[in-house]
C-alpha cells in the first residue's frame, strides 16, 4: 500500500492510494478514531494495515490525487538519521575534496524540524552552497534494539524517497554535519510511504536526481556499501530504533559539490528525486 498525508479543509488528513489506482486517494477517516496519525498506523502494525487495506479495496470516498497538496507522509519522527559516504563513487568524490574515508558506518542527525513535503519549496536560508542528495528512505516499523542483520527486515514498515538537502558551507561548522544538514525545509520526503511488502528487495532499486531536467545522480541501491539490514543492525547496537524513525541510507555520486567546478543549487532550480518502485518528489529552490 501507499500511505500518505494531505491537506484537507479540516487540516492535515491521512489517506491511502486506492487499490489498482495511482491517481485516487481513499481518506482514512473511518479509522481515524483508532489511528489518528501516521505514527499510530505504524505502531498499529498488521492490525492497522489490514483495516486500511480493506478501505483501499472498497474505495469509498475516493478523490483525485491531483486535487490535494501532499504533506511529508509522517509527522515528525523521533529520529531522522542519515549515513554518509555509503556509495563507493561518492566516497571517491568526497576523498577528492579532502574528506577522510570512514572505516565504519558514518552516521549523522538531521533535526526532524527539517522535514518538508514532497513538493514543497526548498528555502536556501543563509547558505551559499546549497546541494542535493537523492536517497532511499527507510521508515522503522517495530522497535529495534540489538537486532541481527537477518532479522532487520522485520523492523521495516516501509520506504520513502528522500532528498538530504545539504548546506555545504554550514556542514563544515560541525564535525557531526548536523548544522548543514538540518536547515528548515531541507528534508523533503515522500510522496508517500510504500509499505515494505511492496518492495521485494530494497537493494535493487534504481535512483536518480535531476536538476532542471538534467540528470545529476543515476545509480542503484545494489551499490550501497552498507545495506539496509546492516544499517539497522549497526544502529540498534547502540540505541533503540523506534516506530516512525526515519533513516536516509546514503547518496550516490554526482552531488553538486563534487563537480569540477562545483555546481550548487540556485533560486528557481527544480530538483527531482526518484526511487524505483516508490515514486518521485520534486522541489523548487525558493528565492532568498
């Protein structure tokens, strides 16, 4: 299923794409008493998904997707974690720029206040070096602490497209990258959460980033240095991953700062990020 959030006359609302239709949304009002938020749906697990699946099949009250504005498909999660330098060619890019090659998984925080909708504008803020990073996003479904790689997939609720927008000049202000990775609007995700059962193998998905129609990044999750299961196992060794937590699994080569000369985003640029089997998000860079 494809679960989403959208703006209605009453404010933020939950929906699911109608079974067999990519252009029709079924409102989840009938289950809103029991599952009022996306996080509550995630925590509800199979019980919630069975109820919602029946609604998606029935299609009662369905309306055109084009008639509503989509929001980030999850309300603010407890954690938004992103891994750096997790594609070999991107590591080579970073090495040319003087970034040491990590000897283990290299994680940083994106403050959850950075989250934005799949078609919201990206605000540059004070950054003069705005950059893009297409990534496969993972939504945690069940609490994970000390899980094995073999068991990690059982803790995934679903997947989103993510753009790890980066203020490169501010990224250097902190060794943890947090400042440059967490500007408001610098975490667009969506367009919906695709439930894990629809993605047979998250390690065989094409992903691309285009700027003004020009392909900048073009790769496949098969090229991840540390795969999704290894990432979940590693993180859960240190702390508990909780339902609704969001992981950005790494970006391939082709980022703006890695070009010669660098090509940073400018006002009016349109950034499109695509992940096979999930969909696309598209965000325009607003004026300062």
